[in-house]
C-alpha cells in the first residue's frame, strides 16, 4: 500500500520522523475507538490527522450541551445529533484520505467482538469500568493491544496493554471505582487522549518505548506526572491463561 | 524511622501531598495510612470503609511495588519506605 503524492505532501512533516514506511504502516492500520466523548474526541482527531487508514468509532449517545466543555469533536450546532454522525462529519473534513467507520451502538457483550473485528488496536475512551473490563476481555482474547485512558477533574491515567506480555486491565484494576457523575475540565481528556493517540502511533510505527507495565498518572492541579509500576496478577481471571500472541505489530508485506 | 506517604489525585486533595512521617516501630502499612488519613474524616472515608478496611478499588504501593491492600495490616513499615496511595479514575 503505497502513498499517493497528496499523502506524501500531507504527511511530509511526520514522514521526516518515521519515514514513508512508517506512514504506510499507519495507512494500512485499523484502530477501534470505544467512545466519541471527552477522550474519544482528541484520540480520533489526532489519529485522523496522523493518517490511520481506517478508524472505527463507536458511541451510543447524542450530543448534549453539557458535553461541549470537553468533547471537542462536537460543536454547538451538533446538539441533539448522534455523536457518531457529528464525529464522522468532522473527521472526514479533517482528513478525507482515510476511512471513518462510525457506528451508533452501545458496546456490550453481544456485539463487542464483532464491532472490534480485526482492528490493530483498541482505544479505551469509555467513561465507565464495566465496558472497560469488556474491552479488556476482547483485547486479551483476540491479542489486540488496548490503549487505556481515564480522567476525572484534572487527574488522568493511561497505560498500554499488550496481551501476553503486560499486565491486563483487570490485573491493574481488579475492582472498579464507584460510578459517579464525574467532574471534568476539557484539557484533561485533551492531555490523556493525546497520550493514548501517541501510544497508538508509536505502536503502529514501531517507534520508541511504549507505556507498558507502567501506569502514567497525571495530576493537572499539581502539574505533576508520575508513574506507577504495574505487574501481572498471576491469579488474574482474565489473562493468566493467555499466551503471548504478538508483542509488536508485524510489518505487513 | 522516617517514611514518605504520597497520596494521588483526589486523595491528595483531601489529605495533602507528600507526607513525611515517623511512625513507631512495628506500625503496619495499613495503620500508618489510617493514622494519616484520620486527620481528615473525608479523606479517611474516601480510602477506608466502615470496617476500616481499604476500599476495594484503592491501589497501595510500597517502594514502587503493588501491595495487596487485603494484607496491608500484616506488612510492617520499614525505615525509608515510600508509600503511594492511589484512586483509579473512571471518567472519559
């Protein structure tokens, strides 16, 4: 899958960084983004501008006025529209050279496997732990990396989960924090979503060191980032039986 | 004996940033955190349940290694320990 001249021009500045080969890898990749809200917006925008060939975006909600302080894919005139329709329109305008597969659905046990299909990566841009546990189960079962992010107020966390080689989401978070209407300032999902998108791009192009075996913890109030070393739980009900399927994306011929 | 206890995110808001403390010899990890958290009711309640056990989602680290909060009562604090107490966040 070679790049067109238009693509070479569009991506010239990042081709300087990871070469045409890296750009081609992005072009033939498919990333699944669960959620088109606070985290899903910056993740989708940055992956779209980076030239990920196919982005599947799933969200069940309609744009509400109270979303607009953080969900930067949606504009004031989108209030009342399905988020995925609003998102698709923006993303296609941002980058018409990629495929946006936007689906209005609630991700649940009945459809998660089919929705995620053969994606090269799953981005966790959800707002609840039960769906995160489900994404983790599918990630582990299919051997697809899971790029986790979560936020509250000015705090956030992120980690990259490679099935078979890193702790899974359930190893790191065996129990969910209580559900709540969480406070959030838009810049926080902006920061955490950008980290998730960075991880996806690094993973797909084989660049740098991934945020694996570490939980990145951001405290915007203190302007401090720290990390917590995380380890596999040998008794983890989700991943203890999983053998490594792939630790790094293979270069497709 | 000197140890450092670091609270993260909401716990930091409630209980302050890095706490340097000098616990009595033989203090357990759980008791150390209880003693600090007790200074502010809301902070204590955020970390511990009514039975005084760690809430099940709370992550406790000692010297960068995860500690099973269920056995934190049996782990004795040692000089120089660096303890971190972290609440995962869930929003998106």
